[in-house]
C-alpha cells in the first residue's frame, strides 16, 4: 500500500444479513465517498448510500461528505430509524402506567 492510500472497511447490516468490504482508497477520501465506492447498494435493495446516515466505529459522523478518512477506519452505514426511540419509550411507559392503574382499580 502506497503512502497516499488508505485501507478502510465499509460495513452494512440488514435485519437478515450483513456485509463487510475492504477498500484501498486515496488519501483524502471522505466517509461518504467510501460508502459510495463500496458497491454495497448492489447487494441490498433500497439502500441509498447518497443519503444514508454514516458513522465511524459506532459514532455517527455529522458531516460524512466532508470528513476525511484515516487508515484503518471502519465506515458504518446505518439504516434509517423506523420509529423515534424516545417516542417508543414514552408509549411503553404510558402503557405500563395504564396497566398499573387498571391493576390497582381491579384489586381495590
């Protein structure tokens, strides 16, 4: 590997399978460029690498189109959230409170 090249991994996990590719890219390649060059969109229907949220080693990258990669980085492609986790927790708490209220009423 030349000094002006980086070795990086790009990963994506669908609910039923995952895929990891290792790429040799020129220095200065951005997080988004690596995702686009991974070719993973050909293996996962509906994967939009131009808009997908991206991260490095489990941390979301705020500006993947600007952040340059370093040798050894692992680019992670995230699936969009189907539901807001905060809203899901609120809904679960409200349901638990309602069950507790009904249990208290039926036991009283």
